């Protein structure tokens, strides 16, 4: 597959930026002025020299043909990936005005590309060899899993007692105890090797005194945590799929073990969330032939973007393998048969009533689910007092936007795209409302990322 005729949009390029500052700086470098000796090759390589503050220009090269998303190399000192020079070069290439002509890559670019692709081939060979030999010591792995299960059970039992003490003493005491009590309990769950329980305990600690109605919210979250505890303690009585979901929510590791599904996977949305230790990237995909929705997760150390990058609106021919669990949408990216390329695919849409019903059905398989991915068809962003909602154009129903969605600039991009007319919107629908992530105008038009 050649890449020379495949051009991305500016939005797809800027969606790769690790932060708003990089997006702004990269946009300024998207013109021909600072660039020299720029070029591109049919196998999916783009390169160029960018004038910087020093006497020597920065050497920038990008591998667009990488099926896991573009890879970058720049001689600048930035620790961001991609840096502003890579973003600027991609914008220049995406413009398609001849500023990045076809050519033969220079030695410095060719050396990096060949080395990178050789390493990727070596890794594939090593992975294939490892999968054929299997686990080195399955009995040792089984014993480790049993020891961890004993620790988790002890932690879940302790947590049940702490929840009982909290309710016996009254929720008002939670406000007086401060966050330290919750952090100490979370640390105990970490010691029990139950990171999922620890994360939920920390979320509980942020609820007291968080605004009107906090005791109700605290009671609701305590009930869900109690349900998860009891699910673990009685996991032998659960259906296999629900038991797998409980293990996942507790934080036990699992491997993708479903049959590989090959499809043309449309990238619906990509966004990052971060805490002090980790950046998590979520990538939602839609199978054009299977109709399935899948979630890819990629991680990076705090302050660094995860490696996997798939711009919204592109489609990739690849295999995905599902993780265990009832209603589980997470998948692992397997063999990729071509680099991501622009596609005119759009997912089928639902009404707002159908979207809420889908969330209700999903809760039967996973009671701790915050939201489900859905595509709404023919909805109009409409103000609702001090809030906003997505109203069905053909019915008297609507979905409120989540508080987080109302606070983002993407809301105004959605309003501008609609202009009062119906649009198709992909996002996450849950008990807090709907979070729009990507939208398409009626008729022809590229996907617009909203996050």
C-alpha cells in the first residue's frame, strides 16, 4: 500500500498533539517558511529540516506507515511526542500543496526508518516464538495467582469492616475525618494487591463536603464498593463472565483471549486522562463489517504521551482480540495489515432513548460501569437553562451533557458544526449524562474531534 496519495486533515494531525501548547506551536510551523529539504516517500516516510534558534536545523522524520500510528524522530531537545516540529511537518505534508514533494529520503532519515522497522520485525519474531513456547512455568504462575487471591480476599474483608464502621457511625463523620482516613484505607488495599479497590476508596475520599447532596453520592458509591467486595468474596457463585468482570474491577491482570476479529476499524475517538503517575489513552474503534465497538488502552508515564496513536477519522485493517469479562469492550490490537488511512465510514446511530436503554442493559453485565459508547443520530445541541442537552430532531427526547462536557471548548465546536441542524455524535452515555467526543455533519464531511 502506498501512502503518497493519502492525506490527513489538519484536525487529524492536531489531534496527535500531547497538549494545547504543542498544538499551538505546531500550527505555527505548518507553513513552508522554516522548512528546507522536506520530502516524502511512497512507503510512508516524511522528513524535513526545520530552522531553529541555533545554527543547525532540526532533523525531523516521521514514519506514517506504522500500523500502530505515526512514529517520530526529531533532533530537537523536546521530550514531548510528537514535538512541535513533527506536528508542523505533518501539517505541511497534509496541506498537499507541493511543499513536501516525493523524493528519496536522506541518509539520516533512511537510517532511522530502517532501524525502526528492523526492530519491529525482530519484536514480531520474538513474540511469535514466545507464544509458541508458552509460559515457562505454569505451575509457578498458578501459585502466584493463588497467593494474590488470598491477599485480595483479606483486603476485601477488611474493607467490608471499614464500610460497616462508616455506616454505623453515620455519614456525617466522614466529613470530620478528613481525607487521611481514606488514603490510609487505600494504602491498605494497595498492600492487598487490589488496585481497583484502592482507586475506588480514593474516589470516596473526594466526596465528603464536595457540594450539595454529597451524603447521597457517598452512600451510592459505598453501595457499589460493597457490591464489588461481595462479588469478589462470592466469586465462585457468579457466572463466568461476571466473575471475570469482578476480577477486572478489582484490578487483577488479564490477557486478551478471545478469537481475533479482522475488520476495517474506524477510529471514533481518542483522548487521554492523567494522574500523578500515569497517562491513560483511550481509543474507541468501530468495525465497519462486524458492527462491533472496541476500546484500546495505551499507557505512558506521567507527563509523557502513550505510544499508541490513531488519529480520528482514519480506518485500519487489523485484528482485535477481546479481553475476558461480561460485556467487555476492551481489546488488544493484533496483526495490522495496512497503515491507517482516511475512510468515509460512519457508524450507525441511535436515538437518545435507545442510548439510555443500551446503558441500562450494559449495567446488568457490569454494575460498576460509568458509561457506554454510543453514536447518536440526528441530534441537535440545545441549551437547557444553564445547561446543555442533545435533543432528538425527530422525537421529543433529549440527553443532558455531563458537567465535564459542558466545561470543554468542544461544546462550542459542536454547536458551530450543528448551526441548529441535526448532526451525528459519538460519545459516552452514562448516569451523569452524555459526553460528546466526535461529530459528523449531515451529508458529506470529515469527523470533528470534540474532546
